C-alpha cells in the first residue's frame, strides 16, 4: 500500500517551503504518523553526509530530524552544487556523477532523471505513512516546465496534491498566488489544492476578506496563515545568495556567563559551503558571529573562521584580492586564533595541486599550516568520530582535496600550529564538550574573560526549533484539512484559471 503525500510548492524561492515542510513533518510525527521528507532536486552548497556515506542537502537532513528518522539518499536523489553562475556538480543518489552547465542539465539530463526520482519517492511512500515533498523555486517557471522533475512534473506523475506557500512579508502575495495557478496547464492546475500564507504580521481578520476573494477567483481555499516568527529558519539551501552580514539565524540568546563576549568573524568567501558550521557558535551565550569581506573587519575579532567553499582556489584568489589573505597570515604570526574548515583548511596550507575543481594545477596557499593538498577526482564522503582537546567529537567530511599533513600538533584529521587550526571536519562544533573546550582555548589566546555556558546543548536547541515549527502548523493551519489532502489528494473538480501555461 502506498502512503499519502503532499508537495509543498512556493510562489518564489525563499517563500518558506523548507520551513513549512519541516513544520508539517514535525506536526505529523507528533500525531504518531510515520513520515519522511523528500526533495527530488535540490540546488545547494550546504550539504550533509548520511550514515551510508551519501551526500544530500542540509535542509532534507534537518527535515528528516523533524520526522525523527535517519536521513538517506532517497530523500534527496538529485543535488546540484553550484561551481559558479553557469555550472554545477551533479550529485545523484548521494554520489557525484559529473559537472554540467545549466543549459546542459535543463536541456536533457534533468528529464532523464525523472524515472530515478519517481522510484525514490515510490520507495519512501511504500515505507512511510506519509511523504512530505518540497518543491524548488516556483512551479510557474514556464521556461523550465518541459523538463521539470521537482515541482508539477513530480506532482503530476506521482499524483500528489500541491500546497502553494507565499511569503506575505514580501508583499504581493495575492497576485503571486493567483498568478502561480493561472500560469499552469489545466492538468497541473488540477493538482493545486490551495494556499498557505507565511510570515504574516498583524490581525488575521484584516486578511480574511482577501482570502475569501482569492477563493472566489481560484476556487481554492487557504489552509492556514502562519505568523511571522524570528529565528525559525532551518539550514539554508542556496550558498550563492548568502547575505554577508545576515546569515546567522536571529534568536534569543542568554547573556554571557563570563565578563566578556567573544567575537567571531567568518570570511564570506565565494561559493561558501556548509556555513551552517558556525550556527553552533552563534547559539552560545556571549558569542557574536558575523560574516565579513574586508580586512579591517578582522581587527577586533577574537576568532577568524575560513569556512568551506566549493571553489577553494577561487576563494584563495578572492582572499588575496581583498587583502584578507595578508590579514590572516599576520594573525597567524601574532598567535591570534584562526580556524580553517574544509576548503578553508586547504587555503591555510602550503600549496594546492588542483587538476579537478579549478584545473589550475599548482597554486601556493597561505603557508600558515604545514599541509600540502592534492585534489582527487573521487570525493571523500564520511562521518568520522574522534577526540580533540580531551572531548569526543563527531563530524562529516565532503571534499575532493586530500591533505598531506607534514607537521604541527594533531587536530582531528588536520593540524594545529600555535593558534591556527585546520580540519576537514564539518559539524565538529555541534559536539558540545568539544565546542566549549575550543572556545576556552580561543578566549585564553584572545585575552578575553569569556566563559562558555556549561549547559548549552546544540542538539536540544535544534529540537526546540523543530518543535516551534510543528507548533506553527498545529496552531495556525487547518490540520484536519491538511491531513485529508495528504491522505486523499487534491479535491476533484477544481476550476481551471485562464490563461494557463503557454503552448
């Protein structure tokens, strides 16, 4: 027997699809429903490694956590990792299979993957009571509809009802809802059950006349109005559009335990990947995290992080062009804390041999760590565990660069020289004991009277965040109607809204 399903689409990118999908998943699992997330195709520089060594989008890993299940490659069969404005690495069922231009992918390769995507969804629906699917961008991208496998293409083929989410905080939500439906073909429109308003501020009664008119115009109801809440974002998807100064989630954090705060500056390198590594720092009382792109912004930082990147050599060139490279070398010489993660670790080394990513061959690194990096064609995808600073650490690795460490003190799989640290491990700072020990070292080196909070649990904060998303759905959506959609599909006889998709 095939389980129920729902596709959460959006009027735009960033309308709130990931958050709503996670919220519905958490609401369902609290009702005793066995549920799984699914996104056929994801474009993201923030990825995660599953237990079986498969690479998937971070958002789907977080949605799996909302479902209280282990993430698998079935939940995100196609992952596109941008290498620039016009090309991406294609990751299929958790493994990289090559680089393609946008034209090459949408010109034929994408449609070839439809069978694989539908098979993954069918396997999930055969295992779970419900599968909550997330779309991408807008379903009304008429230039891409012919090869679509993530929005209406999969809704039609899998018989999924579609809930369209709109961000009212941006304005124009009624026009966006109406226009989205009106630009779909008759067959696609039959799948669109209705709408969900996201990020509403104010008195809902003032919105209701508009919702009634929208139903009169489209024949489709609104399934809920979710209020605006700070700090509800789960792991971001698109690293190309990351704000240099607004990435870290807004949240209520307790005051510092010690007398000082600790200032962390993250170099906002091009094609920054897995910048979610710093979320655990931002969750610590008294730790202030900001993203920077100028050398003078490093002056008052107690810790500078060079994060992961999908373009290590390009990021290194950018650091040099901006004057940040020189500032990092000076910091290292002055014994002021620097942490390089993955691509950032490679940048801090002596030299890089890259015939894979940039294909520029031999490139000199910053030379502050005794490490030589050679890029391998096969990607390393692992979930290592170990010990550092007397504490247990877990992480995950996603990289082509192979590091030959030739000195320094051991630090996870990398090394440490003075107050400069480097590792390929993403997610290590989510290990609470290790994070506290590391922050104590940083504070001592920086001369700050900062004391890590003794009881901050990053895993517990994640759970609280997911429960808040579940609360939003439970309290502000028509959950009975949502369950009918999931179980029975879109209502029959929904009207066609002209003009429909162009021929």
